[in-house]
């Protein structure tokens, strides 16, 4: 028979809980990193857009605005 003792079952249960906790923690870390990446990229683009406005560079402004729109779509914001 392949019956497991109470101790073995408790160890298996603890390991499964730990795996689930690690998975959730990894999801939170991925979400945090994505948010940081989005924030940094947005800040860079917004500075470049401001510079294009200051220099009255319409072509660059439209190009950067398109990039910002695409970035917002990619991250669902």
C-alpha cells in the first residue's frame, strides 16, 4: 500500500502552501517591475515631448506622442 503518514501529509501540505505563496509573491514582483518600467518609460517620453514642444518640432512631437499612446495601450493604461 502507498499510504502516507500524518507527518508526511503535513509536509506535503506545507510544501504546496509554500509553492502557492511563492507564486503569488512572484506575481506581485512582476506587477511591481512592470509598473516601474511603465513609469520610467512614461517619464522619459514626457520629457522628450516637452522638449519637442519647446523646440517647436511638430514631427518629433507627433512621433513621441504616438509612442506614448502605444505605451499606454501596451500596459493597459
